C-alpha cells in the first residue's frame, strides 16, 4: 500500500520531526512545497516493512546543510552517491529502523525505513535491500531536479514497492510540478512492459499536479518484474521517469 501525503510542514514534522532538534519551520523549510510518500509492505502475517521519503525545498543551500546537521545523536556520516549526509539506526525489541538525510542546493531528501515484527533477523536483509535501492532512486531524482532549469516531475506509484499484494489491478499515481507548484492539465502516459506483452494507461493532472491511472494485471506473470515507463508531456516537451513492481 502506498500513500501520498500533504507536503505541509505539519505533516512532515509528524513523520520526520522526532529526529530533528528544531522544527521544519524553524529550519526554514518552504511550507507546502515538495513531496512526501509512504509505503507499507506486509512480508509475513506478523511482519511489516515501512518506507517513506520526503523532498523539501529551502530558501538557501545553507538552510539545507543546517537541516542535515540538525539531527539528534547518535548519528553517523552517510554517503548517497555524490552527496554527503547523515544516518541514524535504531534497534529495539520488535523494530529495526534506519533514517537517511542528504541534500544539495536548496533541496533536502529524507528517507525512513523500518521493519516491525518478531523475526527481525530473517527479514532485515530485505529491508536493507529495499532501502539501498530507494537510496539510488532518490539520488537519481535529486540529480535530475538539480539539473533541470525547466519543469520537474516527482513520481510516486503504487508499484513502487518491491512487491505488490495479490490483486487484479495496479494504480499509478504521479505529480508534475514546476518549482514545487503543481501544474493542472498535463497529460501522463504509463507504459507497462509485461513478460509477453505491453499495456498502457493514462491520466491528466489536477489542480495539485496529481495524475493517476489503473492497469489490469490479472494476466501478469507472477515473479516477473514489470517495468513502468511514465511520461508527462508539457510545453511541447516530454518529461520521463519510471518505476517497477513484481506481481
């Protein structure tokens, strides 16, 4: 299950604020700008994996670096591709969690992964694989955003988890923004590359820049990773991104 949450400071404060010494408002985060996505994966009847990330905009690079350094201790240095950051790991009875924070320019990236249940030892490698994979995706997203002088897309999809629960359809949800503001009326096309065929679904962004569509996966090959190419068309140009899922 994947949810897209409001990007106001209050919502992000509720998700990541416990790790910071100061509030996001005090750190200078631009309210209602950015992106917040959360996902839950049930890996066993009593074992759940949670993952979330936040993209935040700040007035200056100095604000971003101050936010990176604002974590409660204990923390350690963390490297996400070319970007320096910080990491926190927490282990308790029935829970293992990791938190990563890094940024560049005026953009801050935060990621939280946790595993709950009685068998942390068995499923911890899965959590680490998921977090490592998402770290790479977030680094690529940050690079693309920093390089773009034109509209930037932030993509979140129900297929973003490493697996989806047994179901007959999969939902794609995406947002198109310019400088953090959603743009209405932008067409989105999602193309699914199944093992033996392809499929498409489409949508148009609303006033918040959000678009969604649904694809039938009744005949998708179980265990085969389906690549989903997502393209927005705006101002005569295309803005592609992608995700994948495993039925």
